[in-house]
C-alpha cells in the first residue's frame, strides 16, 4: 500500500492515494464483496449469513458494537459499529484479513 502519513487533529494515519484524494475533497467509497457470489455485503444480516458457515458466531458482550468471534477457541474478534452505515474501510479490511483467504475482498464502489 502506498501513500503518505498525515498528522491531523492529534491522529496520525496513512492516506492511500489509490483510494482517496482528501485534498481534492473526493473520496472513493469501499465495499465488501463476497467473492463466491460476487455480492456486495449491504447489511449485517447478510454478513452474518456469510460468516456463520465459516465458523464465526455472534458475540453479544458489547451492546454498542456488532461483533463476531471464531468458535474454535481462537483470539479472533471482529468488532464493527452498531450502525452498518458507519462502517469504514478499516472495518472491511479487518473482515477480509480475519476470514479465510479468498472469501471476501474490498473493492472501490463504482
């Protein structure tokens, strides 16, 4: 991933030139795609239906988050904002990395 590190409002983050042009006021929206069906994940219910067969279970510990954990005694936990519309690309990449390879991918919304 290429980009530039920016320090803003006390937070440092990497701006990826391929996915955002913050200085120009333009930002490409990212979507999570289930590779097998080529479907864009549009709700938590849809995401849950795709994660359950992969061994993920809903975790109800925090009422402010929508969470999944692996059922086979692993440390993997996916924590997402309660509101699906507040998902950010970092949440999408977390799902991709923690699920099995070639199950999900993040794409630019066209």
